[in-house]
């Protein structure tokens, strides 16, 4: 996968309209899988978009 297939914490926060603390909790609770790259978390873009679609369906 290329770097374009991954999103930063800030990008995920904007897409999901959640705080960094919430996104980190989602990662910790395996609601969103993440990869630790040094100090930075990265998230698979496809998975984030699936989570967004699922959460929109739930209301």
C-alpha cells in the first residue's frame, strides 16, 4: 500500500468529526485499526470510510 492509503490522526478526526482523544480510544478499543509509526498513528483510509458509512447508517 502507498502512503495515500493511510490517513493521519488529524485527517481521521476531520473525516469522522471526532476529537483526537476519541479517535485514539477507537484505535485502543479496536473500533478502528491503526499502525504506530514512531509517535504518529496512521489509519487505513478504506477502513475509516467504511466506519464513516456505518456510523451514518446508525444515525
